[in-house]
C-alpha cells in the first residue's frame, strides 16, 4: 500500500462547513458595516485560526478594536456558525465521501481528522462520524494552526505512524503548506489545487481511491 494512514482536513473536505464559515463571517462583517466581504477574502481564512480569520475581516474596516473586543467578535461569529452547524445532519455527508472513506477503511488504511477547528467534534457528531475515525487531531489539542504542521504531526502520532507513511487531504493552501512542512504527501481539493506544493490534485473526493487503494 502506498500509504498506511490518511489525514483529512474537515471543513471543505469531509463536509461543506467551509460555506457556513463564509456565511457566518459575512454576517459579522455586515454588522460591522463591511459590505464587500467576498469569497475571495474567505479563501484566506481557510485552514487558519479563528482569530486570524477575524483579522481578514477587520482589514476591511478602519475601525479599531481592543483584544477583548476582538475576542467578543470572534465569539459572536462562532455563535452564528454554531447555529448553522446545529441544522446539519447525516444528509450533509455526501455519498461519494462516505463511500470513499468506507473503501479506504476496508483496506485497513488508518484514517484521522486533522482540523484547526474547535467545532470539529460537534460537526462530526452532526454528520454521524464522531466514532468513525481512528484519531481526531483538532483545535482542542493544538497550540499552532496551519500552515504550522502541528495538527498533522499530532494526527500521525495518534495513529502511531510516521508522516512519510501518511497522506494529508486538504482544501486550503495553508493546509498543503502545513503538510509539506511536516513531511507528508498532500492531496489538494478545490482552491488548494492552485498550490504548487501539492503532491496530487483531485477533481472529486472519490479520486482519492485511484491514489491510495
Ligand atoms: C478551519 C477553517 O477548518 O478551522 C478555518 O478552514 C477556521 O477557516 C478554523 O478559522 C477554526 O475553526 P473554528 O470552528 O474553531 O472557528
Ligand atoms: Mg478546510
């Protein structure tokens, strides 16, 4: 087998919660009087921490905020986001994603989540995958977010595997950089396919089967 383990980003890879991040930040931006918060701005929020994502929004206003006010704004955005997550169900797990994961598991390849999010376990529970992965490395066990490789190196450790035996699947350029820096091969989806450092580029999630099975 080419890889003994696969580490999946969550938002924008396993499910479309990247869209909810965008909508929640846009709602906060509008409350701050920012009318031109776009998907292009949102691209830079992929993979990075909640507070760094807030800075992408605040770049678009001249208003100044204290650290305490920034924490309150990030918390407000997270409330909007969690309201959207609460509406999710197993129907939000696409068939091609579930079928591909099942096929990978059936081959005995170990699988983990490697996500910067502190909402990762809540999302996994909404889509019925909380107990599905062999390991979860997320915003609760890291001190540095992507493009730092920590979330992936810890996922590999949790799986008991060396990074060179694992593949990282990502939709964020910051995630591809994190994988490369950590010594992982990477498979890019969506906007991450533009990153020159990706090992593979996928058109659909199920393209993974041709690489790893
Ligand atoms: C990543 C998203 O998965 O999680 C980022 O791509 C987000 O945009 C980060 O900032 C942190 O997520 P959360 O859910 O803890 O705010
Ligand atoms: Mg992502």
